[in-house]
C-alpha cells in the first residue's frame, strides 16, 4: 500500500486483526521519519529506553502533549511550514504550536472528510455555525477553534454564523437560517461550550428552533460544562428539544492531531477511525490498562507527517468500552472520555520525557 492510500479504505471497516499490524508499521515508519528530521524529537527519544522500533502499539513511546507547549517540534524546514495551529491557552507558555506542511494539512482535511462522511453524507448541507465570524478571520495565529470550524466547513454550504462578536446570539441570522431551510437537512456545528451557551439563551428567551432533519456536530472540552454539572445525556436532550435536531454527535479530537477525530455513534460511544487508535495508560506506572478501566488517554494517528505528533499522551482521562463489537456495527475501539487528568497525575506519568532532562544527556 502506498503511504497514503489508506485514506480510501473504509473508516470503520477494519477489525483489530487487520488494523493493528498495519497501524504498527505506519507508526514505526513515522517514528523513523521524525527521528531523522526532528532534532528535538531525536534528543527526547535518546533519553528514554525503547520506542524506536516498537513490537506492539503499546511499545511506541508517547510524547506528552505538553511538550508542544514548551518546544518547537517540527520535522520540516522552516520554509515548508504552511500553517501553524495553536491551542487555546491564557498565556503563551500554555499554547501548543503545531507546524503543518502542505502534505500534512491536506492529509488532515482528507481524513476528516472520510471520517465525517458516514455521519453526514456526501452532500454539503446548509450550515449554521455556532460561533462568530471573527473566529476564522483573525488569522494572525490560527486558533484551534478557527481551525476546527474551517475543517468542518467542507461539509456545509452557505455557512451562517449564529453568534455576534460578543458571543451573544445573532437572532436575526438564526431566524433567517431556520426560515429559509425549513424541512431540509441541515448541519449545525460548534464547540460544545458555545453550543451550550446558545441553548441557555434559547431557554431563557423561551424559544426553540424547528431545525428538524438537522444534525448537530459538536466538539471541545467538557470542563466548563462539568463545572455546571451538565453531562452528555443532558446536553443531547436539550439540543434535541431546543434545536429540534434528530441527531447529535459529539467528537473527541485535539489540535495536536487535527483530522483524526473520534465521533460518537448512535449508542453514545466514541469510535476510533482507521487512521487512529487509542490506548489507556495507568497514571502512575504508565502501564496499559485493560478495557473497562479508567486511565490516561494516549492517542495514535498516522496523519502527523510534519511534526512528531503520531503518538501522544493526552491530559484526558477515559476508558475503552470495547473493540469491534459496538452495537452500532462499526469496527474499531469504542470509548468514553471522563474529563481532565489532575495536574499531579500528569506529571507523574510523563516527566521522563521532559526536554530539560533530555538536555542533560
Ligand atoms: Zn458504536
């Protein structure tokens, strides 16, 4: 198989027996490429045992996502940088920077299309974006939210923004959108907290939108919602009630691995697509956790070519619910995310790959 012909394979069609050896080969190849091209990655890997040629997926050495906040990790020349993605963060030390070349950016877009098509269909749908227009036009640095919206825009047509710059609802735009697409399939997209705020506003105003035949796709952290004691079931019920949509799909993804997203199925489970996988590690020992047990989420993706982000230890907790046997019929692992890892636990698990330590060698 040529390096990227996997993009045309069924996204949820490979069972573990076929997927694992292929994925391992792809990821080992990426490790070799990044070792060759990224000095800082090489230095980090020199300071740890193993990880250079893994025999199993669990042997691949994960970089902590925090390293992308502290280091400029890229496997391309500066003049090949096509786009820099940044995560949200309040100070510059808290912002991840992900360097994309044209190849990786294109691969990410293609993968996202392949992953979303089974849920959204092939036709571009009229799209209501639950955000404000400035989120993608403020281009000085491309924010994660802007990149996410930009990525989803390929599934929509004639996008309308539901919010004003101050994040208040733009009722005029919303009403016009609802009116002109009555009875048609439409796509709503937004970051989970933004969507929740709009739901709150609808609730306060005693309004509801008759967006029947619509699908809501949302993503982003649950932290702010957990603070308000809102869980996925409540969120979904409220969305169906106030937007009128039939289907609601959350997805899990991160700026460090744009394109390989994990979409929630009809049974409420997040699914691994062909291009990505997920492992759960014990916060203290780093050992793999069996299915059903909670630990730190590690994400694997074959998409990152321009930066060493193919094997990453996140700061999220979760557990794998099963593999190849979800009641929805899709192959692959299915899992749930259970919030952020407490600070102290993150440190315990990934201090071995701190660059400061690597520098000492
Ligand atoms: Zn499922």
